[in-house]
C-alpha cells in the first residue's frame, strides 16, 4: 500500500558494514541533503545459504549473534538522536524498490561502497533500481583508514603486489582524513514506516551459541561495545603501549586489541582508532607498539585494495599467481582438521577454540591454515569456507583473511 509522501526530500541510507553513528559519512551526507532519512538494514537471504564451493552454512551462530547485537545497539543509538533503524528481510535492491514505491518521491539512496563481488553485485542492482525510478544513487568510500581517492597510484591497477611497497608509499605521500563531526540530532524518518523487529537466531535456523568462559573474545557486538573496548585498551590500562610485544598471544582478552570483529561490521571507524592512537602518543607515549596498531590497520586497507584490483581472482583455486597445485579434497582428513582431531595438539586446540567461540588468534589462524594446505595438501578453499562459517568476523572481513591465507600459501 502506498503511503502519503512526506513533504521534503527523503534519502534512504542502506547500512551494511558501517553499523555505527560516529564518523559515518553515509548518514552525514543524508543529514545534509535531506529533510527525512530512512536508515535501513536488510537481512539479505544470500548471506544465509551455503558457501560457494563446499556449501557450508555461510553465516554461523557466533557471527550471527554478534551481528544481531550490533544491529540492536545501532537501533538504540539512532533512537536516542531522533531516528531509528528499519529492519527488513530480503534482497536490498528489492526492499529499497518497495520502499521507493511505498513512501513516494525519494531523492536519493546512499550507501557505502564495498570491494568484493557479492557486495558489488548488490550495488549494481541497486543502481539499476534507482535509475528506473529517477532516484539519485550516491555512494561513498568509508571502510578503510586511507581513502581510495588519496592513494599515491594513478589507478588501482598500479597498486603494488608487495605490502611493504604499498605501506611505504602511503605513509610517505598520504594523509588520513579526519573523522566527521556528526550532528547531535539526526533528521527524522517520514511517518508511517514499520520499524521491523530484530530477528532471533532461530529465525535463521540457528541456535544461540553456548558461551564458553575460556573464550579470548567474551565481547558483544555493537558500536557501544567497540568504543568501550578502545577506551579500555588505550586509556584505562595502557595496554596499547605493549601491543607489539604481546600481539601474537593465544589466551586471554588483552594480548591484542580485538578490534577486528567490530571493524568488520563497521561498528568502529579505522580513522577514529587512528585519531585515538595519535592522541595517545601525544598525551602518553609513542613507541613501536602504538605504531604497530596503525601498521595492522594498513594491512587491512591493503587487502581491500587488492580485492579492488583483482576482483574475483582472489577466490580462484590457482590464486593470484595462477599457480598449478595438486590440491586434494580428502573429506576424512578435512573432517579431522575442522573438528580438531588431527593429532597435532596445537592445531586441534585452535580448531576447537574456533568451533566453541567463533574466535581464533592471528597466530592460530596462520598455523591451522598452514597445516591444512602445506601438511595435508587440502584445497585451501575448504578451510577458507570453514572459516567463513565460524569466524565472528563478517563476510567481508573473512574475505580479507582468506586473501591473506592465499597469499601465504602461494607466496
């Protein structure tokens, strides 16, 4: 049923992996260019089917729980500033087309651009919807520390294939853009829109995962929790000043920043982390550890830009280097690996931790991936898709990890 159009400009903001209010350019652009804003999150059914090659469940219970917590938190934040978060189930392009028809003239649809094929396919379809209805299609780049347009390469094809070359060029020639000052009150929604309820794990055929008290990541999703974590790690405990010495730990909450799952969903801005590091260095201390947090954020940037450069090739069996490797698909060996029954205690402990908590340390991931591919000789995509299922990190962040594993395997 078509509702009466609200007088004034309406902008629909599709939020995907930018589930925060601070430093959110999509919402800020809408606030500056609209009289009414419709913040929207879609539970895309394509995220809850099987993985591409081996048909494992694509979104596991730990990541789903973290996502639902993040959505609840963002809705609460938006309500406090006079807005709300609409929730819908369906393909974003279809949901938005229905909304355009429902609420009348829409000025624009705004969203953050992503880097890999599934997300880019959504963007292509959504642009077609906007064209059909005469609606402005506005995208921003906001997922990385350094903006894509500020890179010291004439075109993304000129991105170096070696991280060190990329890092040195960026550090010498680029500046991180400042975080954005967000309004205290956001423009309201047009009237008459049903907000939509937050689904449960059961709605997706999952059960809430059991909480293991031994987990190294006993955290909840959401912007509020992400900002609290930064406050704890930087200012309350000064743990950031020893990060480089402890970051390869395996047990406990505080050996590393643990920012990655929140960064994956955009619950915290990499530029905000950068600004807080610089503030800490000015007010407390600057050392190799504080620099190393930025160093790791640059790695995260690099993988996303590599995904832009190579597209679908990052997921091909032969890798970016197009190497022929006689990969095996021994399901018995794979089952032992994923269930922590290889007989190698370090590998098994990490795989059991992943299954029970959705988390595994960086050092653990490197070791279990190496064992799967270089000791067992199994198709690296089997392990990658198992990680996609179980890791708390969302799909896009997983793809960054997948690319890192691939570069290690083929390097």
